[in-house]
C-alpha cells in the first residue's frame, strides 16, 4: 500500500505512512490527496470499480450462448438426417412438410444464436474495459496498450486477432496479487491462452462453415455443410465454457488485488462516506 500522505513511498506504519513522512502534518505540497477507498478496496466514485456484477452478467449470457448452441445442434442434426435420408435412401421427406418445419426450426435457432451472441459481446466488452481500467490502477507498468483498445481492438480487421489478447495479458499481469516481498508477481496465463486459442479457432471455423453451407448445391454438399455447422456449434460451446472460466478467474484475481487496498481500522486511510 502507498503512503497515505506522499503517495509515493511504501506504507510501513499502522497509520499508513512511509519512513520519509512525519507522524503528523498535512499532505506534502504538490502531492495528491489520498483517494477514498470503499469496502473491498474499490474506489469511491473513481477507479478501480468492481467487475463482479458485470462478470455475473457475462457468465449468464455465456450460459445462454451454450443453450442456443445446443438448440442449433439439435435442429441441425435433425435437418441433416432428413437430407441424408434423401441421399442414401431417396426419402423425399426433406422436400415435404417435415423438411419445411425442420428448416424453420433451424433458422429460428440460428436467429437466437445471433441475438444472444450480440448481447454477450456487448456485455463482455464492457466487463473487459472495466478490468482494463482497474488494472491501470493496480499495476500501470504492466499495461502494454491503452484502455481504449479494450473496446476498439475487437473491431479492427486483422488486428482483432491479436490486440484484445495483448490487452488481456496486461490486465492479467496487473491483476495478480503481489508476493510478500514485492516485485512484479507472475501467474500462469493458461486460462487466458486456452480461451483465446479456442476463440480464434472457433471464429475461423464459423466463417468457413458458413461459406460451405451457403455454397452447397447438391444434397451431398448440404449434408456435409450441415455436419460442419454442427461441429462449429459444438466447438463454440467449448469456447463459451473456457470464456466463463477466464472471466471468473480474472474477476476473482481483481477482487483479491483490490482487497489489498481495503481500509483497515486505524490505518488513517480514507473510507467511503
């Protein structure tokens, strides 16, 4: 914790002062006033701000992504079975009322997937931006890119394959609880790396399967395209599960890091009014 008076030295006394500051007296000239800190170490009207509520919303929406993907897999397999019946046995059911109903269900499932994905993306980016701003307070030296890239990095073609991950690595490093002897702490990035690798692979697979399904001209190609779409949906479920793990892990890290800033009785640190 920084000294509550000069805000530069490390606090070593019960009153939150460093070795260079006297026991009594006003803050040194030109030094900022101590920032008010509320319960849990979160800022009062300023950064850092708790990402817990947003993380819960993201987790719930990612759960909805999984549900819509499962629905799409079910309707896709049913439609594929009808087309496969035509290919292997000459069953014309796919061209009748059953086929029309199956196509409609698969289309509705796809619409649901798109709607839930957009909602999830919006809330996820808001959560991601908040964790980036928090990391700026926790450890600004670990941040490789500005906080604006936590939003804009997702929308720049080609750069969106790398920029969000680069932002996330800085947030991850800045959110690790430092050891008792100080210095820059380290923690395994496995949850981050695994989620990002699967997310990128899932994005490419979605794009590829969409082209395959859209360009199908024969029943055989339709069967193949629907099979790939089902596989892509299953892969997206894996990506969503890993995203939940990443979101929950990083949020927990920030909660633990913020707790180090929480006011203690008799510390002299400002608290929430």
